[in-house]
C-alpha cells in the first residue's frame, strides 16, 4: 500500500517536471537538433578555413548542379588539362557546355597528332579557315574510307591536302597511324611496293635481338596468312634492313642478308611448330639447332640456341 502511493506520487512529480514519456522525447529531440546545428556550424567554419576547397565549391552554379564544377571558373591551364583527357566524342559533348574551352585548337591538335602521328599538312602553312577540329573529322572520315577501300582512302587524303602524293609521305602516314585496318593495309602494300620500300626503311632495328626485331616488323607490316611471294618479299626486305641497322653485329657473327633470311624462315616455322595445337610432337632445341645450322653453316650453335629460347619463352614472331 505504501509502495503504491509512493510510485503514484513519483510519477506525478516527473510529469510536473516535464520528464514524461512524450515530454522526454521532445526535449531529447531538441537536444539532437541543437547538437546538429553546432556540428553544421563547425563544418562551415572548417570549409571557410580551407581556402582551396571553398573556392572550388564556390564555382558550382547552383544546387541543382551540385558536384558539377564549372571549368570556366577554374584557371585556364587547369581547365585545358582536364579536357585533354577526353576523346573526340566527349570533347564535342563538352563543347555544348564550354564552347570556348572545348573548341580550343591546342586540344584538337593534340587529338589529331596522337591518333595520326604524321600528316603532310602538319608541316605546311595552314590554309585560310583551317582548324584542327575540322582536320580531325577529315582524318577520321579518310581512315574509315581507307578501311573500306585503301585506294579511295589515300585519294581522299590527297584531295583534302592532308597527304602529298609521295610514297615516302604515305609510308610515314601508315607508320604513325594505328586506326587503319591491317587486312586492307596488307592488300595496299602488296600493290604499292614503292610505299612498302619506304615503310621498311622507317624501322630502326639497331641493337635488337633478331626475333624481337622480327616481331616489331610484323606489328607494323602484318604477315600474310599463307606462304607466298609477298611473304618472301617481306622477309627479304627485313633481312636487308636488319643487316643495315647492325653492321658491327653482322661482321661479328659472320652473317649476311641471305643468312638472316634463312634464320627468319626458321623462326617462323619454329613459331608455328611450338604454338600450334595441331602439332603434337614439338621440335626440340637440339633438332632446331641441327636443322638451322644445316641450312646456314656459319652460324654458331649458341646463337641458334638463344633463338630457340626466345621463341619458346616469348612466343610467335608473327602473331
């Protein structure tokens, strides 16, 4: 009886002081709001203390664009650096927002030269109304045309003044361009042997191991899928160029262009033998040395052994 009366009196006292269930939650909610206000105020002070962050945030146009920095409010050097990471498609889209920045000639010049490393027009005085953005569109159009019909593509480049009608200029363009279809390029070079000759001379094989040089050669000038006159022509031209780039090594090893030609053919056959899943009995190192030295007797056994090791460890020379 006494304990019950004490509890009733205690509850009435708590309700009077405002610590009832609802009152307690209300006061607790007020405390949380006050704490959050203090926390937000401290964050604002920290933001104001960091000058760089404050100025970057200030460049935002509105709350709807929160997180989207206006490049026009940044220093020009920083804006151009950001835009330089974009490809042509993204740069065109960026020009819808920042027309002056995204249409800058230096940006489009960088895109042109990074994709097409050499064009005759780069070394000429630009004609009236010239722009690198327009040149990029023409180069892209010409590359697509080349990949459909190589002769029409080259004629397109010449008609626009992008390339001079010279085998050396065409060879430099092909050597510095990676957007051309290699199958169409192989057909074109097979027909234009004058361009092929100049393209071969652009390679520098100085101080390169023979299999590595052959791989680099076939990256630019793809080997045909079948043996034939064109493959023999490629290996012959490569052999002469490799010897011309390494005269001291050729004298030291006693190699001639004909000997290098034999070694190249041996490396191609060995590559097929070691990498083809259809060949069950792979050629051993001893067999390769014996067969190669039988065709070219002046070559040392150690040198031929190193050739075998390179193909065995790295892979096909014309893949």
